[in-house]
C-alpha cells in the first residue's frame, strides 16, 4: 500500500491546482472556447466525412472562428452543433 500514497498525493495536488486554475475567469473562458472549437471541428469532420485536418482548416479559415475568438455577440454561448451547421450552410462553398 505504500506505493499508493505518492500517487494519491500527486493526484490531489493536480486536482487542487486544476480547481484553482478553473476559478480564474479568463482561464475558464479560454478553456470553454477551446472545448467549443474542438467540438465544432469534430462535428464538421463527422458530418462532412472528411479528415480532421481538413475540418480544422475549414473551421480556422471561417468567420465563425474569428467570432468565437473575439466572443462577438455571445456567439460562444450557442450550441456547437448549431454553430457547425451554420458554418456548413453559409461558409462552405459547394
């Protein structure tokens, strides 16, 4: 059982550090936006049946990515599926 305690101490330290970092509003906003972007990219790749890299290129070249980055009009509070569908409808040339 002695081998367990250093791992537990490390785990508790990591959890404590993570909670402290997540109480910082700027860090939390940044984390949320990163997760939103990841979800949009994954959705694009799945929906369009394309490679993840292609989905990243499409997303990062879009107006949507710039709007999310700036937090324009609270757009980052919308559901990722709606945002991705809007990107597909309005920004991808067919």
